């Protein structure tokens, strides 16, 4: 039985070396399949904790073995390797959290001061200006809290507004899609008819381009006003397109000559009969 226990210790020692090699190989870029759909830092920490579990669970069970097994050189060597790898993994987790915290402090405040909306000066198309870095930050905080990790105070303050940001970006995306859809469908001959309504929308959206940011007061009122104006523009264009389609359908019914020309002259009486038949 003792030989079997020694064999288990040796097999665990081999697995420890495998874990150490995996850690050294992937520490700078953890394999994505181990943390699918997770943000970068949380993914790295999840991978790291997976390695911790892989070496810690067997170690707890090995420590329950008889003292004669634990006093053997093989067991002592395995314990040293385990301690070294655990220290490296814990240091890696601490380093990742500290690096992320510094990045949050440096960039989050500047990102929240960006305008709500951007506009292309040439095409007049607009887009919601919620920086992807803020999206990643909110996702990281969510999973940090689920993992029971400490979160910097500045990141927690931003995360308190996560539902507000979600509502704002959702409504702004609707406004963006309606406005851009109108501009992409609008024909040159239709522009003069829609121009007054587009001007009203441009006036409403301007404050989101030049004044308001993600920390400003009055964002809800801005979104409400912009939504109202863009709906008017969208409805006007839709009505125009529908009317054009109806007129086109009516015209197609008359897409044939009213009178067919005969190959030879028609008698007066016959011509009168044809006219009355129309």
C-alpha cells in the first residue's frame, strides 16, 4: 500500500511540473478557451484560479497521508514545488488586479467626459460615443464581484450607474439607427421635403455632440427630445416612400396604350365603337 501512496506522490509531482510549464507559457496571454466570453482581466484570473484548484485539491488530500509517507524525500520535494507554484500564482493574481486598478484610475474619468454622440461632418451620420473601454470596465467589475475580488472605489462608483448607462446607450442606439437609416434612404429629390424636419432633429441632437457627456445632468431630457424629433423625421420619410410606392403601383396599371394602332385605316363607325368601349 505504501508503494501505491508513493506512486501517487510522484504522479502529483509530475502534474505540478506540468502546471508550472503551463503557467510560464501562457501567463502573458492565457488561453481563451478556458475563459470563454469573459473580459480580459477576469479571464486571466479565472485561468489562474483554475491552476490553483488543480494543484491545491490534491495537495489537501496528500497531507492526510500517513507521516511515514510525508517524511519521504519525494513528498518533501513535492511540497516545496507546490509552495513555489502557489506563490507564483498568487503573485500573478495580485499583479493583474493592481495593473487593472491603475488603468481604471487613469482612463475611466476621461472616457466618461467624452460627448454622448459623434457625427461625421461629411455624411452627417451619427454614432453613440460610449467608449469600448468603459464597456470592458463594467464587465470586469461585474465578474470581479462574482469572484469575490476587491474592486477599486473609482470603478465601483462607475458600476453603480451601469443600469443608467445601459438605458442611455440603448436609447441612443435607437436614435442613431433611425437617423442614419433616414439619411441612407433619402434621395436627392426628397431632401428639400425632409430638410425642415432634419434641421429640427439636428438642433435637438447638437447638445449631445458638443455639450453633454456621460456625467452630465439632463441626459434623460436630451434623449427624450432627440427621440421625439427623429421619430418625426422617420415617419415623414416613411410616409413619402409609402405614397411613392402607391403611386408607382397605380401607374403600372396604366402601363399600356389606350388605343392600339391598326395596320390599315379604321372606318369612322368602328372608331366610334372603340371609343365608347373604353
